[in-house]
C-alpha cells in the first residue's frame, strides 16, 4: 500500500480525475473530501462489509412456510 | 418460454424466463452469482423470493419497501442507474432484502441501506447502497403494530 503524509487542506490525485482532500483534522478523526466523476462510487468501507454480513444472515433464514404466511397476514393488516 | 429451476423454498418449479434477473455485479458478498429468479411466495403474499439459478441455497426473501416505508426513496449514484440502464429511479422496481430472526420472526427487518434496484424493461438488477445515512441496514418491518404471537 502506498502511504503519503498530508497536512490540512492538502490533497492527492488518483488517476486523472479523482481528488482526495484533507478537509479537517480533530483528534483521531479526519474529514476527507472526495471529488470524483459521477460514475465512480464512493462509500465507507464498513458499509460494504455490513451489507455483505446482512446478506449472509438473510440467506441463512430458516422459516417455515406457515410462519411466513402469518407474517404476511400481520403485514397486510398493518395500518398505513 | 418457461424454464425448470431448483429453488430453496419450493424445490423444482417452472418459471417464466421473464422472471429471470441479471445482476452484472452479483449481490454484495456473492459477486459471482449473476442470475436470479424473482418468485412469488404466493399470489397474496407481499413476500417474494430472489433465487439464484446457480446455487440452490442462495435465496433471499424480498419485499417492496412501500408496504412498510412509504416515503423511502434510496439515494443512488449515477453509476448505479448506469449499470442497469435506468434513466431515472421512477422507472425502477425497488425490492429490499428481508432478515427474519429464527427465534422471533416478528422482529423481521428489511435492508433499506442496500436495496435491490431492478430495471423492469431489461431485467437488469443491482444491489445498490443508499447514500442517505438515515436508511438503516435493519428497518423493523412490523414497527408500530400490536404484537401478536406468531
């Protein structure tokens, strides 16, 4: 991994069109600004991991058809 | 055209080929699986199944979020819409993946942070990440209703 030291308001460029700016530093928290083209997706790494873990949980559901039917009935009665 | 597939909830069944969705990027954590069928639980149920055509155990229960979160509108990036050739979110079919605790099914939740966005015309789909941080990973589906024994 490439490691670069940066100060407040300094930035790095990735490729031709992605800029990462150090916007604020307070204690152990750093605020980072990212300028990237609209077709580049930028997310916190832990969100990806959390969704993956939730997908695995969802895939491992063991529910009897009758119980799913009961949940469906309750949901249909739910006032909007 | 119909096709016979193996499903986790119903065993072997015939589906219409128009029920098959193509996920170019798979689903998060299951990137290699690109083809899923969207199958109704039954005609009356709000639940559907998203069943992988390649791996029988890879199946998710999904639900349309407007049934329990009518104001929900995922904040997507242009890259999400581009991947499945959507010009706007209004054209999309939005489904959310359901997690049901084995010991307490009424506490089932839906993932509003990682919705499944489907282009109904091309049947291309993607699990996107909503950039709105108020969209929870686990939204209680049966919030605000009296508890009944399930």
